[in-house]
C-alpha cells in the first residue's frame, strides 16, 4: 500500500518543496508515497475563479467559500475515499507524535490548507475536516504546516529511514524529550564525552539515557511528564 497525500491549496507550486529532497524526496522518487497538489482555484466562482468572500457579520479580511472548498475536496477525495481529512489551522488540536504514527500507518491523508481569515465553518462540518495545529503561532497559510505534517509522517513509512529503530528513540516517543548525543572526538574544546557512554556497559548506557531524557523533559517540557 502506497501512502497517498492530497493537498488542497491556492499555491500548489509550494509542493513538493522540501519534501522533494533528502529522505522524503528519495522515497517520493521510489514510489514509497505519492503527493498530489490540488489547486482550489480550479473550483472558483465566475470568470475570475473567486474562492473567497467577506466575513458574515463584518470584520477585516476574507473567508474561503464553502461551495468552492467543498467542490475541491469532493474532487480530491470522492465518495469511498477513507483517508482522514485534515485542515491545518491554528485553532486545531496540537499535532502529537502518536497521531503522526497513526497517519503514517494508514493509507494516506487529505490536507486542506487554509488562507485569509479562515474557512467557512459549514464546510468543516459538512466534509468532516479535523483541524490540526503545529504550534501556537500564526502562519500566512496552511501550506507550511502541511509540509511539516507530511515530513513527520513520511519519515516513518517503512524503508524511508535507513534504521527503523531511529524513529523509536526520538523526542516525544513515550512522552519524553530525547537524551543528549555525542560522537568523536572524545574530547573537544576541553569537553569530554560522558564516561558511561564509553564504558561498554549497555545497561548503564540505557539507564543514563533514560535519566537524561527525564531530566531534560522535566526542565523544558514538564507538561509531557504530566501527560
């Protein structure tokens, strides 16, 4: 089964972007996953392919029309397509590593990239869009967030990373930040690699890594420990 990603956007030229390079890019070339960037404006209204209108109730900015966006979604994800439909949105639930793993284990994803002031609420409800946020800040649109989500998922697909175990010992696995890493030279600018990492005692090494992961998590992300 090939992981299929369909991205609905007003700027399809932003894709694959960085996803065409490195691990994700090589996997895309091999056919381990596929990417379709769908132009929302193809379903726009009238001669000018209008996709937005003024907010009901009055306020600055514009809102993506429900009829236009619904037509774009239906074209990219017709009846019978069971892939989850996501809307990249700052008001969505925070993206977590567990959800990324679930997405990577599925058949793919349909991602809607919002623009302007947002998306008409009715199309979110009618097309079952799940709002997802990558952080507590505002971007110009959902495209950069979609790239982040896809990169996080694609790297977990079978065969994408050279060592599959690498993805099991990273930050946010088991709700911990990752332990510190070291490599040669053994001493650099007067700073030595911790002796335990050169001891050859695998049990002691694992215990040190666990303790360091817990220390860093307590210092920087105590909310993970509370979870």
